[in-house]
């Protein structure tokens, strides 16, 4: 039997072992911490299972460490307790067995043995335990051969997969998430169970689904997860807008680009270069407006006019449906989706100062993120075309830098305020004030005047004169 006591370096383990001996209660470290020992990954979330009352045991360990009871968070309904110690979050629970009703993922829980507790685990790689009792300290308990599955890079359920996923359909998302994060494959029997239980995902709250989706998006290659979601038939249930990107329509022998696989490629490329979750969401949703705008025009081919505008409007609906934050994060995603064609248009046309100023004005501090998204959006199979576009993007980047240094357009604040216009011409708040402000802004963006007070002031006087306004004396 394998002994891992040399891997139990955190001082909490010796303290738990001493408490176990003093109280005569068996204790084990279980789950992700054990798994990550073999995956050579740091894990500061330590789950402890005891054959007794988890809350009482946690309080006893905390007392031995000099941690006040008020600093131990516990949840009587679940029989769990948690505290932080030396950079780790330690959670305690009594060993239990579970039974489920068909309409809920919330189990009926009762006290059980270590074996019962391991039986209820989602996957074999998470069902391993290490003894913390003094007489068997460090011994690995692996009844479902989780270590072999780690070595073979396999996601597999400990018990009948159909029961495992039907009892708690969130485990379908967890299987996909682990496969994506670890680059593991899902065992064929386990995957069949996921497919048969796919309809059960509907009972899971949007918040729990999004929690898994976010972890998939933050992995090194999110497309692994989305392809698995598609293959096991849950993609249309949780992300119908992405599922609708699938397929190629052909008219008169002309087919358009496969939008779903293009989206996967763009999402992977963005995820490779950033851990900004909302930028990766923008990549996932950048072409979500295409199905609604798809049109075949004879002698021209397939068009998707204004798909960026329609897509940006859809972002609000999608965020609301998924219960994602309806705040500046949504506004950021919406903005990037709306603007994602603009740098490409600059590449295709002559890069004018005016167009660059307007892009800087609209993108603000998000211009670098927008450029990353746009560069990822170049996915042509013609390598020469990709190289040409990326080279032209470098020209656009240089132009952006040059214009920003000269004209300070990013986060543009007009040199002439509405208050100054009202004071100068003795006006109340009215349409003419807005007209003059807009004219000054457009003149600066078009390069007619510099982004400075004096030229803006003189321009204001000329625009006011056109409206029949004269400065007060």
C-alpha cells in the first residue's frame, strides 16, 4: 500500500492526526488535494472527512491551534465547518452517504463510513483518501483505482455513471470541466451516462452552470469543453446561442464559413494569451449575431451585415439568461462584440488618422483587448492571408500608439464643457449646447482641430455663429 506521508507537508495534517488520536475519531484528507499530489499541482483547499461530527472535530482542531471558535465558519444543515490556517482553507465534514429524489440535486444525507463517502464522490480521481490516523498516517486508500485513471488521463465515475449523473446532473459539467482543465479523456461508459442524463441538466441552477463554464473558459483550451458539451447534447440546453452557430448552409453551391468551429478557434487563441475571463467571454460571443443576420445574395455570396451590432444587443439577453453580472463586465463584453470588426476594417482600408481617432474614442482603455480579439479573429486556412492581416494589424497598432501620443483621444474628455458653452452664450440647457459639443468632438476626431482648449474655443465660436448665437458681453 502506497504511503504519502512525505507529501503531507502542511502543519495542519499533524494537528489533525493528534486530534484524531485524542478523540478516537478516524480522519482522512480526501478529494482534490489528494488528486493534485499526483498531478503535481498546488492545492490550498484541504478537505477532511471524519467518522463522526465534522463540526465538533473542526472546533477541536481549531482550539488546539489557538484559533478562536468565532473564526470557524460552520453550517449545521450540511454538517460542515471551515477555517483558514497558514495559507490553506481547511474544510471538515462527517463521512456520509447520500440518496437523491428525481427532481432535485440536493441529496438526503445520513452518517456513513469512509467507503460510503468515497462511493458518493463524482469521479475516481476525486475518490482517493489519505489516512491521518497515527497508526496508518499517510496511507493511500484508493478503492476505485483513481491513481490508475490519473496515469491513463481518464475521467471515470466510481459507480454506475447513469446513476451518478442522474442523481446530480451538475457532475456532467464537472466531468467536462476536469477533462478540459487536465486534458483528460472521458471514459466511454462515463460519457454514455452523461449523454443519457443530459436532459437532467435543466434542474441545475444557472449560477452553478456558469461557475463551471467560467472554469472551462479560463482553461488553456476551452474548445475541449465546448466540443464535449456539444457531443453529449447539453450545449443547446445551456448555451443555445452557441449551439445555433453550428452547421453550414449551402445555396447555389456556395457555403459560408462554419461559425461554431471558427468561434472555438478564436476563443482558444484568446484564452492562450489572457486570463481575463470577460475578454474570453467576448471571444465566445463575438459572432453570436451571425445566425440572425445570415443572408445569401446572388453574385455576392453569404453576408452577415450588422452581425456585430445584433450580437452586442444579444449579449444583454445572454447575460441576463445565464445570470451573469449585469454591470460593467457585461458592458465591456457588449462593447468588444460591437467593435470587433472595426480594426479589421482599418486593415482592409487605408489607415486614416480620423478612423484611428474614432476607434480610440470608442474603445477607450479597452483598445488593447479589442486588438487581441481582432487578431484572434483571423482564422483563414490561407496562411498567406493570415500573415498579411497580422502584419497590417501591426501597422494599425503603431498608428494607434502614434495618434494616442499626439491627440490623447483615449478616454476622451472634451476641452469645452457644456457648462462653458452655456456661460459663454448665456444659454439654459438646450439642444444648441449639445449641437456645439458634438461639432467640437467631431472636429477633433476628424483632425480639423487639435484636442486642445484654444482651437476648440475658437471652433465653438464659429459653430455658435452658424446657429445665430453670440457671446454674452
